[in-house]
C-alpha cells in the first residue's frame, strides 16, 4: 500500500527532517507513527499525499511514485487518501451535513448520490440527528466525527490521522479510537496514525514506527515493542515510579499469553519468597489487556527469582 525507501527530507541544508527512512505499510492495517514533538511525524505523513516534497529516496503509494506526480496525479492520489486533523479543520459557516458533503461537491458528485453518501456516513459516525447542527454547537468528539465522515466521503483507500485525538479528553479519545478501529474492520481501509500518545497506539495499532530526530529508532508489532521496548520507546511504555531502596527492581511484562495468569502469586508460592510491588499498569492493546508490574526483590532471593523467570520464559528486565 505504502512503500518508503531511503526517504530524505530537508527544509534547508542544515535542517534535515527525515533521514534515510525505509519501511512499508500494508493494505488494511492500522499503522502508528510515534515520537516526540519535532521528530518528523507530521512531515512524514504529509509526504504520503504530496503535501510535502522530499529531496531523496522514494514514497510509493498504491503503486504511484508521489514525487513523479503532476498536479492532476496528486489530485487523484488525494482523492484516494482521506485526512483528519488535530483541530478538526471544519468550516464553521456550514452545518454538519454541508461539511461532510463538501468533498462530494468539489468532485461534482450528482446530488442524489451525494445525499445518499452523506447520510450513510453520518449514520456510520453516529451523527444522523445532528445533520443540521452548526459546527460551533458540537463537542470536540462530535467535531472529530464530522471530520472522519468528511475524510471518508470519497471512499478513500487510506485514512491519514494527524494527532487526531490530541485535542480531546481521555474518554472522548477512547470513543474516537474505537470508531476508527471499527471503520478499519468494516471497510478494510488502511489507517495511518501519527501521535505522541502511546495509549493511542496501544488501543488500535497493529504495528508502530518510532521516530527520533527524523530517524527510524524502532519498527515492529506493538506488543513486541511493548515487551522489549528500545531506549527511545521506554518513556512511552512505562511511568516513573519511586523505587524501593535496596534490593533489585524488576519490570515483569504480561503479554497476552500470560496476562490472565497469577504469575506473581505462583512464583512467590513456588519459591517461598516475598516481593514488594513498586508499581505497574494494565492497558488495552486492541482486543487484549496487557501490562507490566515492577517488583522489588531482596538481594538474597535475586538469583532464585531470575532463574525461575528464565525457566518459565517470562518477559522481564532488571531496572537500573
């Protein structure tokens, strides 16, 4: 669906933004791009639909080399790529129905077909009863639902989401993410999510690319990176905890294969030792609940505990 090879992007010779990126996004997947502010996430996303140019490498989208497209080719490409934004980018002078219908109007879709499509999309995002509502009267979540419906108006094959939930409260974020995942499953549309929020990636993405300074720091399945996060991803995975003085702190990960097991209780019983639980968390990863615990182990019990975890093939890391 999208192939990126040795991508280089600079705003000026001394200002490289993207450096040698190489990866692929497959049709029908939900793909996350994460990183700190200024890492190049949004710039990369805009290279996909030709809103940004680049100086080296290639971006191939649905078999088309983006840098080789003329204005007509870019227009056709963007017809196949919907986009939703952090701050909605809706037209305040138009109502909900008119905002969703706008792309269809631009592409001269016959009125009867356009009306049917708009009503279909409003039902999909749960806003049928709001079709005549002014944009300024909507909540943030409702505005983003309008943005999603508008982005889907032309039946795109790819949906680009640029920090689409950053302006929303946590509860509303969850409802929007669940809507996007439902759209992916029902329509088979490829979704690319740019975000600095790991909870977004955990909830809907199958794979994730971590950018740092425009470089690819990590690329892989969300659960795999969660179980063994590289240095740049650790701050997205775990919180800061006040560690117990003395002993050794160990982060014990709970993938889907053991998330329902009483690992700590069983280990304590089998070894006859006790632990201090420093902290931890559980999170939803698409259809699974995964998480980790940080435990503190007394010095005299450390070898036995590490041996037990190796024997049971548990996922763990000794923390500094």
